[in-house]
C-alpha cells in the first residue's frame, strides 16, 4: 500500500464515520420513540386491566409485547451502529499507523 492509497482510505473512512454519526442520531431517535411507545402502551393497558396489581402488571406486559419487541430491535440497531463506528475508528487508527510507518520507511531510505 502506498501513501496515496492510505490517504484515500483515510478519506473514505472519515466520510463513512461522518455518515455514521448521522445514522447513530437517527437510530437513537427511533429508540427514544420506541421506548415512549412501550411506556404508553404498557401504562394504558395497566389502567384498563382489572384484577390485582400483579394481574394488571402481567396483562399490561402482555399487551405491550409488540411495543417491547420494537424497542428491543431499536436497541439492537443502536448497538450495531455504535459497533460499526468503533470499527471505523479502529480502521482509521490502523491506516494512520501504516502512514506513519511508511513515512519512517521513506525517511530511512532517503537517508541511506
């Protein structure tokens, strides 16, 4: 890999990282909406249920199962995007290290 290829790779990774920040915001926003919906559905179901508190809790949890699934999937998406951003950061660091090694090698060759 030469210096030009390393620079191009760094540009691409940086651009992908910028996009990732926007995507992270979007999935975090979706998670917030999913958590809000879960709270809303579960609370309404609890208020509408009859029986003891324990029975009402169980009925509310059952009624909110789809909303809970949506929330859990939103959490998984946030986690995936965060992991991808960490991977991009690691790739940037590796490319920067390769660039420094290439520069040191060029200095050594130039001095010899």
